[in-house]
C-alpha cells in the first residue's frame, strides 16, 4: 500500500511538465516567474564523530591492512543471483578476498581454544608443585634485575590493556549516546518528509498560477497591438517613407531659403549700385581737392617738392574698383519662387507625416475583432489547466501518504523505547566485558603496587612481608581471572570483528564510493526477468534506464523527483500542459490579421507639381560667374585707410605750415569716406556673396534633385499601397512569435522547475544516508569495530601479562623453603 501511494505521489509530481519542444526563435521579452516556494530541510545527513573519530580512523587503517582488496562486485553479484560456485575459482576468489579476516579469525579461535586449555594445564601443573607451583625460590645474583624487568614489562602490558579497555568503553558509550540522540535525527527526517508532502501541492499550484504571468503579458501586448505591432510595421515602412518625406521637407525649406537669397541678391545689388555711384563722386571730389592743394606754391619748395610729386602720382588710385551696374537682375526668378510659395509645401509634407504616424491606430481599428478571439483562446487555456489540476486526486494521495507517514512515525516512536532498552542491555553486556578486563587490571595494578611497596630486598624468600606476599597473590589472582575470562573476551572479539569488519568493507565503503549502487544496478540481478529492477517496479518496464545510483545522486543534489525517477515514462503529461494546439490557434488567428494602409497619402499631386514648378523657376539660369567676379573685387582700387595713413605720414615730412595741415585734413576726409561708405558696401558685398553661393548650390542639378525627391515619395507611396502587405505579414509573424514565445517560456520554466525545484527529493536521499551512512556505518559499525579493536588488543596482551605476572609473583610471595649456604659462602 505504501509503495502504491508513493508512486501516486510521484505520478502527481511528474504531471506538471510539457514535452513540447519549442522551435528556436529570437528570444522575446524575458518573463519573470519568480521562485517556486520551498522550505529548507532540517536534516543534515552528515555525522561528525568528534574526538573519537581518531580511533575510527585507526580502526579503518587496521581493517585496510587486514583487507586491502577492492570491493568484489562480481562475487557479490553471484551471491545475489545464487550462482556462487557455479564457475570454477569462485570460492578461491572469495577466500582470497576474505583471507585477512579468515586468518585473523583463525588466530582468534586458536586463542579461544588454547588459552583455556593452557590455563587448565598450567593450574594442574602448579598443583603438582611444578611450573612454579613449588613455594621455593632459588636465589640468583641477577634476581633484582629480573624482578625489575618483569615488573616493568607487566606494567607496560597493563597500560596497553588499560588503553584498550578505554577504547572499548569509549566506543560502547559512544554507541549508546548516539542511539539516545538518534530520536532527534529520526524526527528530523520525518519532519522533512512531511514538508516534502505538504509543499508539493503548493509548488504545483504556484506553477499553474504562473500561467497568468504569461497570459497577462500576452494580453498586455494584445491590448497594445497598436504600439507593439503597429509600431513595428511603422518602423519597417519608415525605413523608406521617412527619408522620402524628410527629403521633401528639406526641399520645402530650400524653397524658402531660395526666396530669401533672391531677395538678398536683389536688395544687395541695388544698394551696391547706388553706393558705388556716391563713392565714385566723393572720391572724385577728394582727388580734385588734393590736386588743388598740391598745386599750391608751397609744394615748389625744395623740401616739399619730392613729397608732393609722390602724393600727386598716387591720386589715380582713388577710384572705385567694382562695377555692379552691369549685373543681371533676379526679379523674374524671385517672382516665380514667390508663386511657388503660394502653396505651403511644408504643410503638405506634415500631413503625410501625420497620416503615416497614424499607422498604430489603423492597426488597432482593423484588428479589434481578431484580438477578442485570441483573448478568448488564452482564457480557455487557463480554464483547461485549472480544470485538469482539480481533476487530479491530489488531496487523496497526500492524505493517504500522510497517514502512512504518520503511522510509520508513531511506530518508530512506540518502539524507540524498546530500542533504547535493548541498547541498554547491549551497553551493560559490553560494560561487563570491560569490567572483566578491569578486574584483571585491578589485580595486576594492586599486585604491582603491593609487591613493589612491600618488597624488602634484605628479607629472605621465607621471611617476606605480608604486603609483598599479598602483591604476589594479587598477581596470581589476575593470572587466574585472565585464564577464566580470556576465551569469553576473544569469542566476542572474533564475532564482532568478522561481522563489523565485513559490514565496513562490504557495505559502508562501497556505499561511500557508490560501488554498492553499481552492484544493485546490475541487469537481471534482483529479478532475472528484469534488466533494470527499479524501472520494473515503478514503470513495469525494465528496459527504462533507471538506476539506483542515478536516483540517489539526483536526490542528493536535491533535484526534483520527476527528473530523478524519470517519471516521463510513467505518465503522458501532454494532457496537462500541451498548449501547442492552442498556440497554433493563436498563430492562425494572428496570421489572418490584415491591415490596409492605402489611406495613407504621403504627398498629393499639388505638392509634387509645386516641386516641379520650383525646379523650373530659373534660378539655375542666373549668371553666377558675373556676380562672383565683381564680388571677388575690392570696393576701391586702394585701401582708403592705408592711403589716408600714408598721406598723413608724408604730410608729417613737410615743414610745419598750411600745406601740412591741408594734407592731414584730406586724410581725415578719406577715412570718413571709408567708414561711412566703403564699410557698408563691403557688408552688402558679403551678403551678396553668401546669397549667390547659396543660390548656386541650390540650383546645381536642381531638376535632378527634385525628380529624386518625387521618385522617393512615389516609391514610398507604392510600398505602402502595394508592398505593405508583405511587410505587415513579416512583422505580424514576429508579433506572433513574441506572443507564442511567452507561453513557450512558461513551459520551459515549468520544465526546469519540475526538474530542479518541485518535489525536491533531498529527504529521500537523507533517509538513505541516515539509515546507512549514519546509523549503520557511523553509529553502529564504527563503534562496534572500535569496541572489538580495543577489546581484542587488550585480550592479546593478556598473554604477555600472564607470563610476566607469574614470573614476578615468585619475587613477591612468601616461600616455604629457601636455599641455605655455609658462612664461607657469600649470601645473595
């Protein structure tokens, strides 16, 4: 019943993932589905033994010396298949693998058999006053040295036995402490299993509820079909439409600039013509006045004659250089441009912009009916998912599993006191074994203490003191109890050694390096008809590649149980999240979207005719070379400021008088003419220069430019009227991929969540680790192995302790007779 309930739960956990494989597309906007709700498991399936761990490592090293062979996978498989011995050499391989344990166990059995027998013979021999039973001690020269050596060796042997007893006691107490604390670990595992059961439905509900995230995003895009799809269509068409309209708008600006330039040319020419005439008259007057001044008699003087001649010769430079009177007018071109500007071309182009920018609104108006159908499909998907989820017997499965888990927990709680009681009996039995050794050690230590303290080297063997004699008796009592208890101790050591050692080698170590799972995963091992036993139990299909090792490793990594157990072989989950047919419906409806943009007029015929009229305005017929020739000339033949400065400088060379002052007055007049007439004329020439160059640039291939603008506008209009459908289909496909991509993201997220987060099976791995690695290996096996290691070592050192105790007791006990010597003989 429990297995069936577990399978039902695993089936339910696995029924939340789609097998639909999405086609690769450019990734749409990434959706945030949040994190699957989960709780932290309390159980830490790791045991730290503490300081006793050093003893565990020593025991492991000893077992490696006894059994250094690798894990015998083939032999274990044959044992499991009951085929051991069918192949020649199987028993030899088994013996070879167990040779260390066999030899050690054989030595232990010899110890068990021989030591009591030797003790019996030893006792009988002593009863016959042999084997040291005779209460007579021969005195020797090195008696003190022998006594000291025997006492030292016995003390060392007793210390070693003491260390072994402490190790055995520590292991015994450690096992008891761990058993008493195991209840907390067991409760922690049950708690994690309950969390595992209780959280799973909440996690599945969360996965189902996150469908709304994808649906809401899709609905948001559908509600904003204008900004989304309309803007995409507009952007694609705008690659040709906007440059065409920009060129038309630029040409409209060029028309206005042309008008301004023509006006500037007309005004500037008129200003220059009038200005040059006035300038010519003023310069003529200045020359006449200068000439009269130079004809004065003062210029005939020897000191002024040369200067006056120089000035008289330079008067010819005071003339106008540029002649603007012969430049052609631009009135006809200006009149034609003014006629062109009677139609506001910029306004016509802006209307084209406005019509094109209304594309998103056109998309909204023309897709209203189709979008309502798509929204209905999306709502139906959510309803179907919710309906299917409610149809699953989730609550019944969980209730049954929870009942079974509760019963199991109650069973463990009820029998745990019994386990503690039996562990107390075990602890008491092991304590008794330790006490046997302690009793022997007490006799040995008391014997050493009394013998050493009561020994008098001046006393003869027959006159030894009571304390010394008591020490010798204690030693012999220790020897007697050693013979009585040694076989019992060694029997326990052999049994626990063979059992605990093989459990460590055949279970614990293979479990740690996962060789044990490799054996369990051997095809046809546990069932001769099934290739994979676990798959045969779960799916009734032993050909599914499902192994114990893979399941344990995945659960150890806290992966979802759906991934760990490959539940896709157990249940076809397309019925739950198979939204492919719905997305196909959505795609078909989106593909049927038809958008008509023929109402968009970029530039009407009036605007195009206006452009043609501008191209025939005649500005390309202006004689730009004539204008530029005169513009490049200076206003006067000489720079009037330089001429005035030079005139004033030459006047300073003349003697002081009326001539000097008259010449300086003429220089100031020339400066005034420059400032008042030449400077304005230069400014007018600059304006004329800029305007003429602008007109020359605009008129360059004007007809070709206008035709190119009209051609671009016509091409863009043709694209909108005839080829926009292809662009719309292309952008609609991208729009459809975006909408469908949201749901593919959802299914991929569900798949990833099921694989890694939903029903994470770490508690199952923790239960296995707790049962095998912690309880069996760390608690029991390590403690048992340490116990027999300490107890066995102590038992082995009983042999030298017996020998040294028997030898030493002869020096402590009071003898019945002693050697007698003549006075002439030196006494020892």
